């Protein structure tokens, strides 16, 4: 019975650690380029590369490297597809 329990617990630990690392903002930043006439709204970056056409007031949270939630220039929460730069209003 113990031989079966060890692999199951190890797999659960690996899954918990992997899931915990997905939601991080460390790879995201806001640059110095501002949106016209809105100094508090700046270009969003992923790993020092601009996300196409995405300007935000604040970064809120991330889901892996795929999606980002932020406060848009017009003050609503938006979810951004980091690869394409497309976005929609909402939350992760």
C-alpha cells in the first residue's frame, strides 16, 4: 500500500507546485510609452517585448504566459491574449 501512496503524493505535490507558478506577474511590466493624453496609461510588456496595442493603467494578474488581466485606459478590467494582443472586458 505504501508503494502506491508515494507516487500519488509525489504527483499531487508536482501538480500543486506547477499550478501555483502559473499566476505570476513577474514577466509583465508597464513601459514608459503612454497612451495619447493619458499619462497614467502605459504600454504593456511581456518579457521586455511590447504586447501589440495594449495600454494599461495597472496590471492585475496573469495566467501563465497566455493571458493577462489589467485595468484598461477607460477604467474597466480587461483580459488580454498576450500572443495576439486581442482583448475583451472581463476577469481571469
